[in-house]
C-alpha cells in the first residue's frame, strides 16, 4: 500500500492539512481539496486510488459530489467521513457505492485499515 | 396544565425543530473543532514517536500544534457560549430582552448554515438600545424562519443582511437579500400561526426591502426576573436583561 494515492476532500482546511500530513508520514501520497469544484479539477488531472470525502460542505455538497464521482469514476472507492451521527438522523445507512462510513473524530488506524480493505476489494473485483 | 390541541402541538413541534436545527448546526461545528484538535495532537504523537527513534521534535512542530489547539479552543468556546445563550433564551415565556444582543447571537449561530449555501451574513444592530419585553425564543424563531427563506431565495454568493431598529411599538428585525425581494413562501403558515399565538405582538411582514419581524412590547407582569450576562474578554458578547 506504499504510495497509495489519496484524495482527501473536506471544507475544514486545518483538518485536511493535518490529516494529510499524518497519512503522508505513513507512506500515503495525499492531495486534498476544500470544496467540490476543486476536487473535481484534481480528479481530472491526477489518478487517485481512493477518496476520503466529507458529507457536509458548502456549495457542492458531499452527497452531490459522491454522485459525480460514482458516475465519472465508478471504480474509485470512496470512504465517507462525517460529523453526523447518521446520514438521515436515524440508523446510519451507507449510501450506495460507498466503501465505508466513518464518524468524526476519525481514528487514524481505523481509517487506514478501511482504506486498505477498500482498495484490496476493488483490486479483486 | 391546559390540554394540548393539535394546533399547540404543531407549534410545540415547530419550536423543537427550531431548537434542534440550531443545536445540530453548533454541535456539528464543535465536532469539527474536536476532530481538528484530535488530529493535531495525533501529529504531536507522531513527532514524539519519531523522536524516540532519534529524530528530535522540531520547535516549529510544537509551535504549530500549540497554535492550532489554541485557535480551535477559541472557536469552540465561542460556539459553546452562543449555544448556551440560545438555550437560556427559552428560560422565560416573557422577559425584557436586549434585542440587539439576542439577534447578534442568532446571527452568529446562523453563520455556518448560511455558509453551507455559500452566502454571507451581515448583522447590523440598532444604533440605540433596544430593550423589549417579549418571548425571546419565539422572536428568534421568527427571524430564523426569515433566514431560512433567505437561504432558499438568495442568489448564489449573495449576502443576507439582518438589521435591528426601534419603532414606537417596540422594534423590528429586517432580513433582506438584495437585489432579490425576499418573500414568505415555505414558512408563511407557521409564521402566521406563531403571530396569532402571541396576539400579534410578534409577527412577520413582507416589505419592499425584505421580511420584517416586528416585536411589540408585551404587557409586563410582576414576576421574578434574573440577570443573565456572559462576556468574552472585554467585549459584551450577549446579555439578556430581565428586570
């Protein structure tokens, strides 16, 4: 999993830069974006192997961005990171096409384990 | 306790929904604050782990961790104070309220919700003191409904402007989204029912500039009041004064 290319998308810049740095120390290659439009541009330029996506963002929100990603990059695994206890206020439901769903604050070891699982699942699909 | 009618149940539910919306927004922001602090401390842990293998922790890393945690602590404390003031606005059905402080706090709480719609929010207090005896929770609820309409109707990248002013009967809070003329759509019925429930001492009108929440002085009974003030540093953050 060395050098696994990650795109991290969250409107909280301080969270994104800190998480990116910690992932890079662990051997991942991380780009980040703080809004949907920037994320879409980055996806066009660079190939990624996994996306970490926050649900609640200004403008193009996480769910809308997820639809675009699943439409244009159907084989790219996406892990949702969210501050919500659940998506619809009830029992947590993982949207279709999402590899995993993690509630903030994120446990980094847990995140890395889910990332590896998601990428291996995609490779074997 | 009077029996609840379907009408009063609906208004109670609407009040709870308002309280829930504000609480959900603030707790979401607080969760982000804690997440950032958590990852920042994780960064320090990572640096310490590397230090155990011989590479010392750089002063720049320590400074960054310290400053990051301080920044988020200030942000978190501000949100908690705002939410606490909002929660206490439900303490009394009727009390004398500093409308400028009340609405400044609400505007602060609404910033994140406006930001999610890519809108900015400007608050303009009245130049003179605006102390009115009213139901502070419902007064905020009506302004919140107007802000919700503003978010739905404003142009992308636009600005919501909230202005307080005094009038002969009490005061008013104007919500506008120039150049669009803001009207009551989604919340028209609820705002009318709230106005009726308060004998029109609270209400929302459409005007040329936007939506105006009017607050008339309510007849003040003799009852126990409490002085409630909170501040941040040397600034008067918000004060609800009841005599």
